C-alpha cells in the first residue's frame, strides 16, 4: 500500500485534476498508508460528470472514502460539472 499523497498524485497525473480525499467528512492525512493502486490507465471521457467519475472510479476503487474534485483555483467542483470543464481550469498552470 502507498500513501494518500502518492495516490492523489497518481490520480491527478492520469485524470488531469486534483482531488482531496476525505473519510467521514474529514480530510485524510496525506502521509498515511493504505490506498490500493488506482487501477485505470486511461482518463475518463471529458463529457462525464464529476459525480459519474466519483461513483464509477473513486468510490468503486476506494470504498469507505470520499473525495472532493477540485478546480485549478482550489474550489470544489459540483457533481454536475463535466470533467472537461474541470480539466480546462488547469490549463496555463
């Protein structure tokens, strides 16, 4: 198992956006170990919503955890936002 920080970076590198992992509403310490490898090798299509990504990928891979998908400026993306919109917020970084 690897640290939360490593998994967060791995997801960011593949999916093209940052996340903040939470459990029971509290942010998880990024130094703890215990998250399995992110099992996807291609990013989810950009027309998918944040809610779809969370359900199909994050929650299916890491039961018991939740996450916040973040825009490039650090705001949390709502569930109806498309992944294209979230990814575009990082352009120019």
